[in-house]
C-alpha cells in the first residue's frame, strides 16, 4: 500500500514553482550563451577593424612614396585624392544599403535631409581636403620613415584639441603618453652627423605640424557633429562628409 502511494506521488508532475525555476534557469543560460557569442563577435569585429586600420595607415605613406618618379609625382594628386573620396563614399553607401536591407529605412538612416543638417559638413570636408593634399607635398621633403614618425604628431594635436573643445579629461597616464610621444618624434628627427640639427628639412617639419593640426581639428569637429545627433546613422553622416569632399576635390582639380 505504501509503495503504491509512493509510485503515485512519484509519477505526478513537479510543483509549479520548481518548473518555473527550471524554465528561468534555462532562459538565463541561453541569455548568457547569446551574450558570450555577441561579445566574441564584437571582439573579432573590433580586432579586424584595428588590423585593417593599421595596415591602411602604415601602407599609405609607403605607397605615396613609391609613386614618386625622379622626386616628383607624374600624376594629378588632386585627381588621386578625389578618387579616394569617391571610393569611401561608395563604401559608405554600400554599408547603408546593407542596413536598409536588414532593418529597413527609418528617419535615422534616411538620406533625405535639409540644409540645417548639412551646413556643418563642409568645414571638416575642407580641412580633410587640405590635409590629404599636404600628404603628397610633404613627401617632396621627407622620406617614408620620417613621414611615419612625424605623422604621430596627429595624436598629440588630437588629444590637446579633444581636451579644449570636447572638454574630455585626460588622466596622468594619457598626458604622459602624449609628452613621451612628442619627445620621441623630436629625438627621432635630430641629426648628430651634420651641422643641421634636424634630419628633416625645416619645410617638411612645418608641413607635418600644419598637417597634424588640420587632422586633429577635422577629427574633433567630426566627432562634435556625430555627438550632436548620435542616433543618426554613421554611414549617412559619412556619406554627407565624403560628398562634400568630392565636391571640394572637383573644385581643386579645375583650379589646379
């Protein structure tokens, strides 16, 4: 008799509280697994972008230096820069089309706009135009290794301008890094084998300083635009920026 009651109780469904707890535990494990997968994909995506950025940044100076013939460029630098802007514009548009296909078209990724939104983009586009063209002319005075060293001045100017205009506080380690970077750039350009203090001509150093200021100003101004309307698709904003870049490059081509 006791065994029959035990078997009857054993065959009954578990209490509701136990079933709910088991279901909640399963959902929690599924959420943790999904979160781990998303974090792994995010890390892989950031790693791929960082590697691609390092390759593009380091190869840019080398390719420009290799394109010189007898110390000069046998092609139109304004046309080359315009083709770069067109390529970036096409990449941004392709990324935007991919978003349209996945999430659809909404107010944040729609291209139609007004002058109140567009008037801020010509400023960074013009700054980037001058800075990008100066990249070619600086190679008339410096070699590729010196260019890569002087290009680090962009980081210094960007950090200082971030602090001034975006009120972004830098800790002691970051300020120390900027100071060490400035000292490293200076020491690398010193020449002990001749009467000249710097191994790079003064014109090349001045061009590098101006280019660093323009790059920092353009980057900070662009981030100010993005933060003013963060919900706006970054691809749409890049599309506007590169479109003005193409316009200014076309004007530069006809002017040159």
